[in-house]
C-alpha cells in the first residue's frame, strides 16, 4: 500500500486534502451552549480547511474542479508589467 501511495503522491495528497476539507466542512456549527474550546477549534479548523481549498484553487484549478465541482476563473492582469529593457526594444 505504501509503495502505491509513494508512486502516486499527487493523487494521494489531493485525496487526503479532500478528506480533510470534507471532514472540517461537516463539523456542526457551535451553538450558544458550546464550550469555548469547541468554538475555537471550529474557527481554527475552518480557517485551515478554507486555506487548503484556496491553495488547491490557486495551484491546481482543474483538480479543485474535479474534486468539488467548483470552477475557478483564471485572471490575467490587463497590462502585465514589463521590464525596463523590454520596453526599449519594442
């Protein structure tokens, strides 16, 4: 099993991230009578889960789409900056 995971590290990592994000998203929202620790843990884990999802969206938009069904629109700056030497040669 370990050799399979080592051979397919990207897929295993994406699957692990998906499981973690899904488990965090399934946590029930704290209620008025919840302990302060659960409220802290909920907020902390939600921030970690959203950070993982953002990283997936930035570095692998196709993977995020395949795992969650979300689509990410790629953005390009309207006028990308040019180096000083490039502007003189044009």
